[in-house]
């Protein structure tokens, strides 16, 4: 899953007899087929495989390198870009848009409008075409002046499309290849204390919906990926040390799995708590929260997720 592999990939889905385009019913032999790749072999198969960290897309860059979640300095200017793959059979005149948001599991159109950073247009060829031999290119870097009121924890969100392969307005990186997010939050905590982290959840649907929220330790496969990204050792999280609370007047319920009914575009604030152990230098804990639509409807449930990494207060410098 190394970034350099993503940059130099020249694989093409039409060469793979087992290629699958779940979630898209268009003829795969026509038009561009754009993807913000989550891993080197990503050809747009969605939902993302369970082994892929949906809240950490290493194709989103700050100043030319994958963003790690380190706090951005208010008033400074950074360059934001992303890797884009064309897994179709026609070149694309692609456009990409970037947004920033407060930590949240699911995005709405209103959320993105408030956090718009900028957009760019660029060509994406296909392997072996006259326009180039690479199927993956880096989008033009967009200058972003960090707002003075930016919080220490944010989500970066990217959206790609082109004529013939328009974005779908689902805003769901888990189920839609047009979208990607860097939604990992780095928290510095004191050992032997209970530490909290707050995030929001939204309902992007046009009707009231019931959602399930589950907090859990990050999987072993995901921990290996995170260890490479942060060059640190992941310590397994004990399930009885983490909990999830709705921040709502009169509500005291908590647990590792909660349900909440949300009206269209309604936001609900949640709190994660974790009992911090003593960590050595370059050790961390990792948890994630997944939001899932509880429904009997046949279509793919609208889901979202967020990740939080906990380091010992005095042991890690950004």
C-alpha cells in the first residue's frame, strides 16, 4: 500500500479477467472510469474491501506527501493535491474538488459547501494511450490558506469526476470511487487517564433514518498499515477500555454500539472515551467508529467512518 506504488502503477482493469465493478452498472468498455485510489491495485471496486482503512486515503497530499493528520498551522499556506486513476478505456478531462470539515462520520452537501477549499482541471490518460503510459496522475496542487479558526482535528475530503463519469452526490468514500477522505485524528493523551474525543454524525438522506454507531479497536490488517504510515508500534486496544456516548441533554446511555434516529441533515455530537495505559516512545492506540444505516431496503446502506489514534502526551512530536 506504499504511496510510491500508487504513483507508478500502470495496471489496467481490462487486462484482468476477474475485474469487478460492483456498484456501477455502466458498460465498462466505454467512457473514463475515475478513481481516487486507496491502494495500488484499486480499480474502483466498491464497497472498499474490509482490509482497507476507509478513513485514511493515502492519495490525498499536503505539500506533495500523504497527509498524516498532523495539525495545520492557522494562517499558513499549503498545497493540496490528490492521485487520480483512470481505470476506463477513454482519456478523461477530470476535475477535482477539495474540502475540509470538522471530524464527522458521514458528509452532507451543506457540510461540504461550508468547507470548500478549491478545485482544478487536468487530463488523465489511460495506459498505452498517446497521451501517456500511466493510469495514475497527481492533480494540480491547489494553494490553501489555512483559516484562522481551523480546529486541531479536521477531515480532508476529495471529489473527482469528468464529462462521461460524473460524481454521484453520494459523498460516501466507502461505496463510491469518486470520493476519498483523510479522516484520521491524532490525539495526545496523558497515561492512566480517561481521554475523550468528540465527533459529529449527520444524516444525508431526505428522510429521517435510524443509524447504528459502533466503536471498536482497529483490525490487525489496518494496524499494520498505520504502523507503516506513522513508523510507530500499534498496541492492541482492550474493548472494555473504550466507549461511545451521545452528547445530548438528558441522555446518559453509552456503550460500544448505539442507535440514533436523525432527521434530514440533522447533526448529532458523540464522544469517544478511552482509558489510556502507559505507552512507550512511538507506541499508539487506534480505534474507529462506523456509522451504518439500519434498513431493510435492498440498496447498499449509507455508511461512514472515522479513525482516532492516541499517543502519549509527552512521547510524540509532530
